[in-house]
């Protein structure tokens, strides 16, 4: 199973989101998150998705998620919707079809 680590950028507002998914088409996966989901509902899903890594294990996702979280300071920088670093935790299957 491939675990995709991605960066989404809303094309109208510039808000960014770092996340992971196991769905087969990570470009169609809308993402999740307390700030990201309402933002998409309000502004629409006009998003560019950049695949940062195709990981083979949770440990690999955790390593690269922490790397990019620190590199871009995603929790403190207001241009990011993330409220916590991306460590590859959470279940993306519930919103995979949304």
C-alpha cells in the first residue's frame, strides 16, 4: 500500500494543508482537518495537490511528515491550515470519497 504525503494549496485563497492519504487518487482526496474542511466548504475545492512523497510504511510517513512540518513551520505559520504537525496519524478513509 502506498501512503501519499501531500501538500494542498487553495488556488483562490493560498491556504495550504499538509496531509497524508492512502486513497488511490490523492488529487481527488479533499483532505481533512478542523481548519481545512470548513475552508473548502466556504471557498470550494479549487485546489492544487503536490505529492511530496510516496511512502511504503507509517514510519516513513512519520519521518517525512515531521520533516516538512518543521521545514515549513506549518503549525505556527497562518498560511497553513494544520493545527498540529503531520505525523501520519489519523484515518483518511472516512472522507476519501468526499
